């Protein structure tokens, strides 16, 4: 664990060594969902495909809430490690385990009991309604496992270890593929088989992660006595994690609104944006990986009092991310049809996806700034600002611009898609303004 101290040594090499496993883990996570749908599409029925698509959307939304909230654990643990307060880090982890065990139990009860209502809200087609309910319920029974799976990743990243989460995701991905082939292709279980494979795969990953923890020399001693809900630690986790979770929820709602706007244009446009979103999950991987990595890196240095080192990490992350952003812009804007063609062989769907992707290509040049800033402010613990800028971008820019482009753009998916980079520009301006504000505030304090 000594190599996971970010408070000394060359900044960029350490940041990249930490970021690359995060990047590969996020790539495998993106493949995770794509493979589920691919195998069900090959061996299941149309109703199974619809059930997986709708059910996984609900499960993904809840999972993202857990991941966002667990950022509170990542940041607080990182700060305690940077402050050389290992006992406090252990207490934070113990409190986090208690909080997220309760969270997983609540989500399990809510999804198992409320599966029919959730399927109805998502307007699941009648012929796929029962399949969708079954998928949600099976995944719901495993929410304790899914919660543990994501919490362990956040704990390791807070300790400066991004390799173990990569191993965990790799194991889960491999078992998920094997499980999909067994339950869907061999046993013909369709969407229910895909859900079962997901839960089993993550259970295996959690078990392996616990074995890794037991064999790893941690920077502190962790005992059963640490498994206690401590008020101070819980307040810190909620103070950092709750605003991030709320922001991600509201931003997710804004993208659902954009999906609804495009759905009104017809089934081909709807399919096109669906394909485009799958592509976006991959072209945004580098800035998204820097966002997660920056949080842990900055948290340790802020905890140690190395503010200038944290700022240098921000600038280094933006520079590297921007170089990749230029490549993704050129590829997506000029040959987005090749990327869309991986997921669909329908000419109309590919054309609409490419039209929409051109707007996201522009966003590739912008997210390198925004995502690194978000990671930086998360590491500072300024998550209320992160929440504020995300909500402003989503509800003051993205949704209004999308509605405006729908009414005046003649159904152009490119124009509707421009709502996203327009929102990103506003959020970047807010981040730069906050950067200047906090810098001046610190100078006055000094």
C-alpha cells in the first residue's frame, strides 16, 4: 500500500498509474451491460430483449445512486489517509459498511415489492411486462451484493488502490459472460437468466475482494469493533456523498427527458439515440476515469495540506484528457457511422445515431475540463458546488435547449444533441469561476 501514497513523488506518473486501472475497470463495466444485451438478443426473444433493456435501466439508475453516494467514503477515507490518521480511516470504513448494508436492504425490499410499479412507470410493453418484472425482482434480491460490490471499490480507491477494483470488475465480467451463456443460451432462461448471471457474477467478485482484503497489508488495523455507526463519520460520508448522489439522479432525469423527446420522433430515431448512448459510454471513458481518479488523488493531498500539488494534478489531468478528447472528436464526428455500426446493422438507425453522435463529439473536447474539475472539487469535499453546477447545467440549459431544438430544428438529432455540449460549456464556466473564488478566498485567509 506504500505505493498508493499520492502526497509525494512525480504527479503525472502516479496519477496515470492510478487512473489506468480505473479506466480498464470502467471499460469492463461498459462491456458488462453490452454483453448482457448482445447474448439475450442472440438467444432470447424480443420480449426478453425489451425486459433486459427496461429492467437494466432501472437497476442502473439505482446502482449509479449507490456509486455516487459511495464517493463520500472514497473522499473521506482519502483525506484521512492524507492526514496520516489511519484509525479515523478505519472508523470511516466501518461506518460506511453499516450505512451501505442498510441501504442495500432498503433497495432490495423496494425493488422486489415494487417491481410491477417500476415496470409500469417505465411503460414496459404489455408483451414484455412480466419479463421486465422478473428481471427487476431477480436483480433486486441481489442488491445487497451489488451494494457491497460497489462499496468495496470505493474503499479501495480511497486507499489509493485502483488495481483491486479492476480485478473485481474483471472477475465479475468474466463470470457474467459465462453465466449469460449458461443460463440464456443453454438453459433458455432469457432475461431472467441474464439477471441471475449478473447477481452471481457480482457475488463471486465480492467474495474474491474480501479474500484480497484479508491478504493485503492495509495502512491501519481493521477489527469488528470498527463496524459501528459513528455519528461523526456518518455525517462526513453524507456531507460528501449525498450531494453527488442527488446531482447524478437529477442529471440522469434530464437525460431521460432527452430520451423522451427523441422517442417522440419515431422508432428509428429512438433506436438511433439508444445506439448512440452505448457508443458514448466508450468515447467518454478517459475523462470519466480521470474524474474518479482525481477525487482520490486530490483528497489525499488536501488532507496532507498540499493544495498546490492538488492543483497541479488537476492541470495534468486536463492536459492528458484533452489529448484523448481530440482523437475521440475526430473519430466520432467524421466516422461515427463505424462506431454506431458495431451495435446495429440498420442503415436508418446508424444514420440517426451518427447524427446524434456529432453533438457528443463536440462534447468530447469539453468533458476533459468538466470531468477533471468535478473530480477535483469532489476531492476538496466541495460536493455541494458539484451538485449545484450539475443541476444548473441539466435543468437550466440541457432540457430547455433540447425542447427548443425539437420545436425549431426540424427533427435534427444533431441539433437536439447540442443541448449536451451547451450544458457542459455553462458548467465549465461555473467551475472556472469557483476555482478563482476559492483561490482568492484562500489568499485572503493566508
